[in-house]
């Protein structure tokens, strides 16, 4: 009897030790579980933040796109971009668009060709400038309905799939509000914001109005011409090269106002290309408006490209090859990259 009690006590001691170890391990596991739950919450938050950023980036990458609904299927052939350009100019008027209006690419959305009687696939069109894209959307609202070959065309901005689903979920509410002739709060805010934007504080900001006497072209440019090494450091070219450029493109550089001369436009563009400064930095440096600088740089670059980098014909290629052979002693060479 005494031996049996001793064995039972030993078994109880072992069981007690095992239970203690199990409880200790359970505490460790609970601690690990709590840490994993915290990590899951953190990762879920970070994942949501990344999804929002990714959606925003995708929407930004599509800010030049327009989705066209209703364009007849099978009539575009190989000249879809030219056809779309003609439709846009015919219905909206080419005077409303910039001089650099260009459709970079256009194509049907992927998928099989629909059977007769079914709606045609949408067309995605990418424009060079976002301002032209905004003009198309605005004119589409103003000139609605737009018809082409007997079908009604609808123009929509192009958004990421997640954003489209969010907008689609709001359609029932929009229809309900429209049925009750209630304006949307977001639309009112946009109109109110546009109204406030129209109430400009200045026609010409005092900072830019002093450009004639304190701008970089009026103050710095004349002094730089007296020091060729500083001029080269500032524009990455000599005064002779700059003067040659100016002489060749002067007649093609239109002026915005009396004080914005072709020389100033060229200096501003060369400075931008030489340093990569932002338009905001050049705004304070040259005392010009940011939008004005943007237009000057784009138009001047276009003139320089057409003047110095036109598409050569056969005769031009032969002349280039002869010049390389005569100057650099490189026969059969038609180009070089520095």
C-alpha cells in the first residue's frame, strides 16, 4: 500500500511538472500570437496604404487618356488616330486646342470583336497634353450629343479599375438625385472652387511685373556675355553657339508680350535643358509665370527639334555622310551620340 502511494505521488509530481511546462509554453505561444496579430494589423494597414498609392499612381498615369464609347466597330482601319483627330476637330473646333495637339496612340480595348447588334468595344486614346484632354471632356459636355456615322459618341476620363468600381457604386445615388433635381455636393464644390479661382488677386503678380528690371535676362545675361567662361558654365554653350542658334530660330520664336524676346525664350529653354531646374525655380529666377515658362519651353523645344532634327530624306543622308567623311574622316557614318 505504501509503495502504491509513493508511485502515485511520483506520477502526480511528473504530471504537475508537465502541466507547468505546458502552461509556460502556452504563455510563450500566446505572446507569439499577440505579436503576429499586431504584425497582421500593421501589414494590413501598410498594404491598404500601398494599394491607395498604387491606385493613385495608376490614375496619374492615365491622366492623358480618354475612353470613347460608341465608336463604330471595324471602320477605323489603320488610320484610327487620324480619324479620331478629324472627329474631335469637326465636333469641338480646332481653335479650342493647343498648337501642340497630338494623339500619341489609340486602340480598342482587348477582347474579341462583338457580334452584330452588340455594343462596340471602347477606344482608349492617349493625348500628348493633359490640357487637350481636359478640353475634349469639357467640350463633350458642352456639345452633347456627339454623333459619328449615325452612332452617339460618349467621352469619359480613364481611371484605374478600383476607381471605376467606386464611381460605378455611386451611379444609383446620382440617378436618384437627378430624378429629384438635386445637384451633387461634389459638383457644387468644383464649381465653387472654379469660381474662386476666377477671382484673381492680380492680373500680373508684383514679383513678375519687375522682370523687366530685375529678371535674370535683363540683369544677368548682359554680364554673362562679358565673361565667356561664366556664360559657358551657365548655359553649357559658348556665346558664338548661342548667337548662331538664335539667328537660325529667331524668326520662328513668337513672343507672348513685348518684353519676352526670342533671345530670352532661347536662354530660358537652354538653361532648363542644361540644368534640369524645375519651372518653379525658373519662375523665381527669371521672374516669369510658371505656366508661361511651360509654354515657352515646349514651343522653343519644338522649334529647335524641327530646325536641327528634321527627318532626313535620301539626299540629306548623303550630305550628312559626306560631311562626316570630310570633317571627321569617318566614311559611311550618318550620326553620332555624345
